[in-house]
C-alpha cells in the first residue's frame, strides 16, 4: 500500500475538510479544551488563505469551522516558518473574533476563537517541548483567563510519542501527521487500531486519487519547494544587504573620525593607523 503525505494541501483537505467526525476528533485532541467543553458538532466555514507575500500561497494549508455555540476553530499547517508567521496568525484569529454590528446594535461579547497552528519546521530551538499554548491571561494571576482567543502552535519536528503520553488521540493524530508519507509501506499497528485514524489513512491511499489529483499533489510539493527556495534567497539577500549596510556605516563613522582628526592637525599616517582607513579612503577624506 502506498500513501501520500497528510500535510499536503490536497490530502489535508481530503481528510479534515470533508469529514467532520475526523475534524472534531483532531481538534478535541490537539486543542486545550476541558472535557465538558469538547466539540460535539461543527460545520465548515469558507477557508481564506492570507499569504504574507504573493509567492507564499502554497505553504499555508488551513481548515475553518464553527459549532452550534458559535465558537470558531481554525486549523492550519505552515510548511515554511517565517518570523512574521505569529503576527499573521494573531491578526487572522483576532479578525475572526470580531462580531459585525449594525449601527445602534447592542454590543455582544465575541464568540471564542481557537487557532491551532502546526508548523512543519522548528522555530524555537531554545525551548524544550513542541506544544505552545498562548491564552489571554492576567499577568499577575495566570489562572485568570479571558476565553475570547486561544492560540496553539505545534512544532511538528519536535514531536515524539513519548513527549505527551497523557492523551491517546493527541499522540495518534500527531503520529499520523509526522510518521506517514510517500515512503510509508506499513502503517504502525497503533494507528490502524483506531477507527478514526484508520479512516484518515484510507483517504491517503494513493490508489484513491485520480491522475489529475496526483498531479495536483505533486504540484503542491513543487511549489512549496519553490517557495522555500525563494524565501531562503530573500533571507540571504536581506542579510547581505544588512551586512553591507553595517560595514558602510562603520566606514562612514571612521571617515567622520578621520575628518575630525584632520581638523586637529594630526598627520595622515596617525589618522590611518587610528581609524584603519586605507590610503585610498584617506585620500577621499582629505579632499
């Protein structure tokens, strides 16, 4: 049996964008919901991609839904980490909290929004653990939580089954995301033993996809690779520009010091020795 990677756009949508029972189990397992507040029903909302730049549209995969009480749930996989990611997630989740009102309409507290963000790269190597929960809390007393917005970020490469033994489905769903890919030929029996995960695995079988769907799947990974290359190139250019800017700034500082030393009547030799300016640069300063 050949499987596809569950983190790709076509496969993620095939599993969590079309099967409410799988989505409910997935969100209940990975969100910090107490048992009495777990999701029991849901309907899908339009999913809106908001890439940071025009070439980042393929690296974001998301599903959005709501339950009868009005709570909104957002599940997203970020294939390429970037520093602006957390800012976009916060803005996106905050906009979901906004309750549109007509003029004169009585103000209503926003329905809670839960944003689950799975990152396919390590972005906090200095921190132990892969699971990062960001509630809105009172600084002086962290037990006081405002339930309007909850952010969860999961670093998938850091996950190991031993790191979270308390909740079985939490481990199973993360193993599903991190252990299954195109090289998988035999699924671990613990995953196959669970009926929900087994249903999700069936949706990843390569034989269930048409040639056109498989072509779309390959295109997704090709574009993610292109985006990763473009992003890495942009970073390199940014660092190079910043390095050159710093070097030029240091040179300009030395030129100003040299000019002041010249005004004090010091010889070119002394100025050059003190500032480190070359003979050519000294000629520019002395002009």
